[in-house]
C-alpha cells in the first residue's frame, strides 16, 4: 500500500519534460537581420531620405514666371485683338534667402540622420537585451533540471530508507512537493523563453511563431567603454545631443533668414509685343520689380523676434540634453558596477559555499546524520544562489548594451563598419 501511494504520488508530475532541440543562435546574426529588416528602422531611414530631398528644394530660385496679355484698342469685341504682349519674370535672390533656407534644411536632414542612429542603437540594444534574457532563461532551465535530477536521486534514497523503516512517509511527500514546485518553475521559465523568442522575431520582422535557435551560453565580460570617459564620449556621440546641436544650426539659419526678409529681392522683367499683320516681335521692354518690406515693418520684426526665441529654445534644449546624458551615464556606470560586484560575490564566494553545503548535507542524509528538511533547505538555497548569480550576468550584459545606447557608440555597429571597409 505504501509503495502504491508513493508510485501514484510520483506519477502525478512529469519529471523530465525538455524543450524541443533548436539550432544554435548567433547574436551577431540576429543583429544583422534586425538592422536589415526592422520596420521601425526602415521608416526612420525613409524619413531621412525624404529630408535630404528638401535641401535642393529650399536652395532653389523661385520659379520663372511667364504670361501673355491680349490687348484690344477701340473695341469691346473679344475676338478682335490689336496686339499681343508676352512677359517673363524671374526673381533674383541677391539677399541669399534661398541659401539660408538651404542651411536650415541641411541641419534638419542631419538631425534626421541622428534620429536614424538613435533607432539603430535602440534596435541593437533591444535585440541584445532579448538575446541575453533568452540565454539567461535557458541557463535557468539548466539550473532547474540539475535540481530536478538531484531531487529525483534524493527521492530514491528516501524511498529505500522508507522501505527499511528508517524514515517516515513525510520525507517522500516533501520530495514530491519540491518536484512539483520545480515543475511550476520550469513552466514559468518556458513561458519566459517564449516571450523572448517572440521579441526577437518582432525585432527582426519575422512571424511571431517562427522558430528561434538556442543562444550561446552566457559568460561574464567587461566593457572597454565603461573603463573610458564615457561621459565625454556621450557629449560627442549621443544622438540626442547631436540632434540638439543641429536644431541650433537650423534656428540660426532661420534667424539669418528672418533678418534677410528685410532685403528685397529684385525680379527681372521682360515684355515683348507683336501686332496683327506684322509677324514677329516688333518691340520689347525690360524692367526690374522688387517688393518694399519696409512698409510692413511690424510683420518682419515679429519674424525676427520669433526666430530669436526659437534659437534660445533650441539652445536650452541642447543644454538639457547634455545634462540628461551626464546623469544617464553616471547612473548606468553605477548599475554596471553593482551587477559586476554582485556577480563576483555570487561566483567566487557564495555559490561555492552553497555547493559544499548541499554535498555535505546530502552525505549526512545518506548516513542519517542530517534531516531531509536540512537537505531541502540547502538545495533551495543553492538553487536561489545559482539563479541569482545568472540573473546578475544577464542584467550586467544588458546594462552594458544600454550604456552603449546612452553614449551613442555601439561596438557591434563599429565592428560592422570596419568589416564593410
């Protein structure tokens, strides 16, 4: 009866439900696909290409104007024409308004390019974060399986002890309860794996259910960027700061344009006439036409004031972007330092001690010197420590990727450019 109860209890939960095998997954391969196929990045590139086309439009002269005038003398009959006058009118931008508009458009196009860089950096960061979390989830799956194997062995020891009457049935029930908890934990890990696989598929513009390979095992690595003056580098490379600088350039060009609105641009005018019965042009006139902006001073003064305020606003935004970058870099470096210190603590001190404790308690349980509860407690402690240590690696790697996005310098993008050369 006791054996039947134990068999029914152990048969309630699956002991080894492995995920289907998958092909190896390279991080660089995923990044390459994401940078090539990500729709958000494609949209940003399209906006940049559109902004570049504004430059020749802004720098161009006004269109040539042409017209014809049908003149009638001593008659109201529209069918009778006394002479025909042709006209051409071309404005000459001697004030350089078109050049100022061109400078503003160039600055806006360069700002759009920095927006492309920001999207690139964000895509790279999100891909790396999903990849590291996926690798971490597979690592958690291995930890779960190791603990499952250990508990299965302990359950077998408890069964043999129960058969000879040295332990009570409670040890077996505790073992089965722990196996059930591991099954629950495994299901949560598998769900996390599915979430990260979906995230990678979305970032690479693939169907959400597309198969995703197994990532490489995580290993702790440092970052040369974290050891350098990351804040100074951010001031030179962070897209938000460069966007702010380009906005200042654009507003300066608009302020210059507002001042040049006071300068009238002349328009060269040519008129030629032909008369019925006399083929060809018989006479022509030339002239110069220009606007008189001084008669509408309030309008152009307001334009200058508006441009000055816009320039001041852009300068404040630029300073705000620099201040924000300084704070982000400082906080991120502290986060990286914390994760690195925690990992070393878990890896070098806590985890080895916990493994020794499990082995010692297990040996003691086999020789009836330790209780089953002590063994379970030591095992839970080891599992939590291994899981926490793995999480420290995952978060450390993600924090390094986030630092690159904050600074505006991606090691992968730099490596890709160097390879392409």
